[in-house]
């Protein structure tokens, strides 16, 4: 009798453990199906970070991306306009039922070179601005004005040969093209000795401003690095 009772208890415990494990795994899978978790509140942030991606570096890493990289001669393109907190980070993946209209997407392709990027930036960052996606006062209208507000140095617009440079020289080039842009208003980001992004900090009126905490450059401080030629 005791043996049967022990066996019954053991079986019951095993079933219970299996049930908990199944529930846990099911919850994990369910959360995964929802995509990235939302963080922060719509419209609650301190300033913007505009990420300017050097398209040739991106295309070297993603040679099968035809929409952006099929020999269109891009230099800097707009990766995104990101709401940012003064103390670092920013709201992401805020809940929204809005979707950009087809005309909005077509206009955005002039500065964001792929439809997948337009869709991603709206969902991940644009919805958190508190703006809608469409119209001159919407997120993509704002992103267009931000992209136009910062002038790309002439020597970096669409170079046909690789450009060797340093952090100091690149800061100086952007300052010459944008006299209001000081060193603490942009950061440089490199990978494997190549520039892949310049990030410019802007206030809510799109004027350059000092970057907040945890915004640091990721390019060599003194060594030379490269911008691959435009393609």
C-alpha cells in the first residue's frame, strides 16, 4: 500500500512539473510571437537622435539587399529619427494602430531607402513620438525636415573612391558644413575599421543640441578609419 502511494505521489508530481514547464514554455513562446516589448510612453522624451547611415558600409555587410544596394550610388541615408531620454536610451515599440499611408511610404523612400526600414522605424521609434505617420506634421514629415536640416559635407556626399579619415577630421568636416554643430552634438560609429553611422542630436525643433548621457562615439579616437566608396 505504501509503495503504491509513493508511486502515485511520484507520478502526480511528475505530471505537475510537466504542466508547469509546458505553461512556462508556452508563455515564453507567446511573448516571443508579440515581437519586441514596448517601453516608455508615447510623446514622453527629451530630444531626438538622428542616425545617418553610411550606405556603402551597410551594403558591404548586406550584399543581397537589392532595394538599397543595387548600385544606386547612395552616401548617407536616414536610418532613423529616435526619441531619446536625457539620461540615455529612449521609448521604443509604443502601441499604435496607425500605419503610414502608401503615399507617405513612397515619399519616405527618398531618404529612407527601403520599405522594410520605413516600416521598422515607424513601429520601433516613430509611434513613440506621439505623432501620426502621415502629413507634413507627421513623423515622416519631421524625419524629412531633420534629414534636410543637417548638411552633408561636400567631400562625403557620394565619393567614388574610399575616404580615409579620422574622428577629428570628420567632426571638423561636419562643423564646416553646419556651423552650429559642435563636437558634443554628434557621435561616430565604426565597425571593423569602417564608418557605418553618424548620429546627430537635435532638440524638438530640430536644432542641433548637446547629446545626453551614454551617447558615445564608437570610432577610433586617433587612428585612421575608412568610408567605403559610394555604390
